[in-house]
C-alpha cells in the first residue's frame, strides 16, 4: 500500500482545513480569527499519523480527515493558550505574531476555547457506529483533559525531578499523540489494539517533546517559528536539566524506536521513520 509523503499530505490537508473552517457557522469576524492560527502553517504531523493508520485499516476519508481536523483545531487552540502572557508569554508563533498580539488577549482566549471544544462536535458527526463514537469520545476527552492538566503543571509547578518532568511531557504533549495513534483503531472497532497503540503514541509523544526541548535550546527563530530559549529562560520542565543534549537525543531515539516497534503495519512504520528528521530538525 502506497502512502502520501508528509509534504504531499500537508497540501491536501491544508485545503481541507481551509474549506471546513469556512463551513463553521459563525460571524465572519469570529471565523477569520478562528483560522488565524490553524491556517498559519505547521507540520500537520498529528493528522498525518491518523491518515497513515486509518488508511492501513481501510477507514474512509470521511473519517480520517475529520479526525485529523479535530485534533489540529484542538492543537491550535492549545498553542494560542500556551502563548498567552499569563502562560508562556510568547509574541511569535509559526513565524508571525501570536494571536493575542494580533487581536488582544481576551479575544485570543475565547478563540482558543472554541477551537479546543469544537472537536467534540466533529467527532459526534462521524459516520461510525454508536459504540465506536462512544469509545472515541471517551478516548478524546481523556486525552484533551490531560493536555490541559499538563499545561497547568508546566506553568505552575516547576518540575525538577526526572519523573516529574516526564509526567508533564506525558500529559501536555504525549497524550494527544496517544489519541492519534489509537483513534483509528477505535473507529475500526479494534479496541484491544487501540489500547496498545495508545501506549505507542505516548512513547512517540515523549520522544517528540524531547526533540522539541533540544530544538528550543539549539534552534533559531527562523526554523522554530517561535522564540528559542524561552523554556530554559523560564525554567520550564525539560529533560535537559538531567541530560546532556547527546544523551537526551539518544533517549528520544530509543523512545521513538519503541513506539514504531508496536506498529504492525510495515508501510506505516516506514513512513514515520522518514518524518523523524523533520521532528529533529533545528
């Protein structure tokens, strides 16, 4: 089975995202702000993972594109929150002013709320059995609530011990990847496999966060699309407090490999191997 490469998928997904955002029933001024962050770029890695696994399972486009849309809208909302002055206080995201710099903090907070709540409406309308939708929503709300809990610990509790740092990473970043890995299996009503794939997604997400911490330390704003060095300056939880860069990179690579080992679909595994360079890129 041949899969689209990530850059090929990005084009298709971005067009789909643009169209679906226009279909949201709300005032134009509000709709324009809804699209500001989701349409400002991004790797689209989370929807791509959903696409790969869904295709391998034979799920229709009407399912996997909507799953990816919901995840990407939620992720965009979480980035808007993350950038707020009361949280990470970052003025730039994906190479342009953060939403709160564009429209004000109050409006940005409301847009973030909307984007993070809207996926539930999307998932309820999927052409699936009631059993699949119920299990999908249970999985979704567990993951999305963990993201917010992780953000709280990230901002309010300065994790110092290795275990505390990894807890923040599991909640804030890895839980959403856990959903991306397992949701296609839930939609296919392969619930036992979904449980195992959730664990694979958690390992993948932990690796992703470590690579992100390394990029924050070594990267440049031109490639990061945000202010480098902010996490270290604000003493945010980072595995680099306990490991040198090379050791952390090796740890992330082992987690990445562990995640891929759980994927039985060989072509999916190959596709995710090819995107690792993009994830590591400074």
